[in-house]
């Protein structure tokens, strides 16, 4: 077994095969020194085998490096694709949001969260928030009827933060006190550079910006949270607003003036052109040269008529960005992007407001075109007088006090105006206002909504007495507005206490501050609504007054009957006593004789007397106790002036 193992070892590929291969080469070469040749061949063979192993290892290393390179290239490609995809996604987001800015009708709504979130999403800033420079506001007292009572106009303006990204919502409502911090510098007048050449045109930076590279190094910086390393950028969002009643009134006058001048000029052009054609035709017929006539016509210039810009009011907003917590500055590219966005936002905001006001003016002109307001009002007044007169004659009472007459007249007047208001043509005049962005005499609509049961919270801007027209116009769009007007009952008790502002006498007092002629000039449908409200609330107060008077009369009558019954009872007792005494005196002698004769004496029949007396003097019926009606919709602290 040992010999076989040795043979197997000697004949193995690593020994026998190699020696056999060396002997084969030796046989083929037949060198002079065979042993030396074989030894060198074996040494060379070993070197070649080692080189082959090194080459294999190197090839393997190259293959592994190649695979890693390919893997890295794939990772870089994926990263580039992800970066490209993210860039495309951000660009799409930016394109869509810019389109939203361009087409939005209520840009102030974008300030709350949409604009800050968009900036944060695109540029990855840690914090974005927006402030408004204005007079501070206060909480309204329950009985404060001033439409702008929430504004403390006598106090200095300050910055109140009205918008913020989702991670900075704690900033909403916070205020930067005047003369603190660095941000107010945005709103200060620009100091002229003494070194500037006065002959060179001066262009103010738009939008105005303020930059602090390191907030921890700025001593004037005000922090609303724990200070951290980072930068601060403030960019003006101030814009010229034209959505107000004064701009509407002046814009309407200007549009009418412009249309009148253009119409007159067009007529003048038509007349001049007709004259030119006639001269040209006459010259051609006479064979004269028309060059001079044509040159005169071509040289004629017409005055350029322009419509004036709308009157504007500046509203000061400010866009604020910080990188606190990231310890980095805001790059110039980021600053430029924010500034360009702010300019775009303000430009779109101003253009949108101008377009909406222009549309409102066109709607107003359309509403008054070919409409005779005086004839309409004469018709309404005549109709009311006739219908109220007919109703007063129909339900006239035989016994009627001045108060009852006034109450009936007020009720009939209110009902006639209700009927007029509910006619489709007059409803349409009111619902026509839904298309307006600027609403005048909005207090009339506000009081109408409160009268039929809506609350301040449902129709006003939060914590104010100012009507939110965007919310209110949708309520006018519902059929139930006019249904509630039709169902409103101004008669009888009301046991549920409304808020003070919804008390009947408070609503009426606020309505009396309006000028009905100005309302009619604006919208006659609104004028009809105003008249209905005023008359129906006056009818309500008279109904309360009449019922109180009737209750007082009933109470007085009851007290009178109680007194009469008490007198009757007293008289009954008196007459009974007198009758008993008279009977005793009349029968005293007879009773003595009857006693002597041992006969039973006669007795006074009280029961028979009282029965006869009660028949002659019947019991007076006392009505039930008079209970005052509960009219909880009257605020006794605010009587009608």
C-alpha cells in the first residue's frame, strides 16, 4: 500500500506530469548538459506558473474594479436622474404655482400658508413667514356696533404676522413692536446717497430688501424662538390696492367721462371723414388734383384720450425668510429668486385687482344703462301708498287707538315691501351684486343676514364687524335667503335671547345711519331690501309696544275687576249683617211671645238671603293673571335713538 501511495504521489499532476513535460522538452532539445537544462527548465516553469497566477489575480482585480466602476457609474446615473426628476418636479410645482398666482382672485388668501409653503418647498428654507404693517387690533366689546371698532387707529402701526409655513404656524398673530428689530427699515423712506450724481436718474430698489448674514451678530434682532445660527432675509410685498369703495366711485366717474369723450370724438371723426370724402369726390368730379386734400386729411391729428389710473391705497406686507438652525447664509441666487418671486406676486396681485375693479365698473354701468331710477322709485312709492291704503281700509277697526293704527300701518307697509322684494326682478337686482368684487353699502346685506338668523361668525371677517363679502355672496346665491325673508315673522313674543348685536333695536339703530338715496343710486334692489328691513323692524318694535300696552290694559282691567269683586263681597257681608239685624228687630216681640207660649221662635234664613243677593249681584269673573310676553330680541341698554 505504501508503494502505491508513493507512486500516486510521483505520478500526480504537480510532480509526474511536470517532470514528464520537462523530460519531453529535454528529449526534443537534447542539450549538452541535460541535468543543468532540466533544472533550469524546472526553474523557468515555476516562474512561468507564478506569472500566470499573478496575471489571473490581476485580471480578477481588474474585473472587480470594473464591476465597481460600473456600479458607481450606475449610482451616479441614478443620482443624476433623481436630481433631474427632482428639478423637473420643482419646476412643475413652480410653474403651476406661478399660474395660480397669476389667475388667483384673492391673493391675500395665498399669504396665509400657500405662498410660504411654496417657497419653503422649492428652496428648502427652514422658516418662511409673512407680516402686515397696520394699526393694531383689539377684541370687540359685545355691544360695539362700530364697523371698524376692532382697529385701534390712534395707535402706531406695527407688524403683525399673518402667514407662515406649516412648521412656523406659531408665528401667526405675533407682533413686532414698533421701533424694535431690523425689519421696519424696509418701510422707512430711502435716504439719498450724497455721492450720487443728481443728473443721473434714480431708480429705487424693487422690491426693497434687507439681509442679515448672521442673526446672532445683529444686536437689534428680535427672536420669537430660541436664537440659532443662520441668516435672515426680508423682502417687501407692499402693493397698490384698488379694491375699495372710493376707487370704485372715482373709477366709475372716470369710465363714464372716458366713454363720453370717446363717443364724442368718434362722432367728430365720422363727421370729418364724411366731409373729407365729400371734398375728395367733388375734386375728382371737377378734375382737380386731390393730393392737397389727401395730405391735409393724413396730417390731421386727433387728441389721444386716456382713462386715468384707478386711485390706489398702499398695503404694506413683508416676506421674511431665515435659515436659523442650519448655520448658513442665503445665497445670491436664492436672494434673486425670492426677489423675482415677490415682484411677480405683487405685479399679479395689482393686475388682478385692477381687472376685477374694471369689471365691477362695467357691471355697474350695464346695470344703470337704459334704467330710469326716478321712475322706478316713483312707481315703488306709489304702489306702496296704494296697497297700504287698501289694506288699512280693509281691516279698519271700529275702536282704534293711535298706537294700533300705527302698528297696522307699519305691518302693512312691511308686508308690501316684502312682496315687492320677493318679486323675481327685484331679487335679480340683489343677486346681480354677487358678481361684484367691491360691494358698497355692505352693511345693508349684513343686517339682512343677521335679521334672518345668521351669526357674525358666519358672515364677518373673524373678530370684526366687517362683512366678508366672499362668504356673504354665497349666502345670497342660495334660495333660502329669500325664503327666510319670506318666512320672517315680526309679530309675537320671542323667548330665545339673541346676541346683543342681533337685537331688533340695535339692528334698526345701525340701519338708520344709512343714506337711502345713496343706496338707491348704487342698486335699487338693495334700496328695496333696505326699506323692507327698516319697516319690518319698525313694525316689530310697534308690535312689542302694542302688546305691552294691551297687557297693561288687561292687567289694569283685571285689577279693577278684582277690586269690584272685593267691594261686592264686602257689600254682601254688610247687607247680610244689616238683613240679619233687621230680621232680629222685626221679630223680637214675636219671638218673646212664642217663648212664653213655648213655641219655637223664627230664625233668619241666611242661605236664602245670600242666594237672592247673589242673583241680584252676580259674582264678577276674574281673568287669569296677566303674564307679560317675553321679547328677548330687545336690548334694553340700547334703545332706538
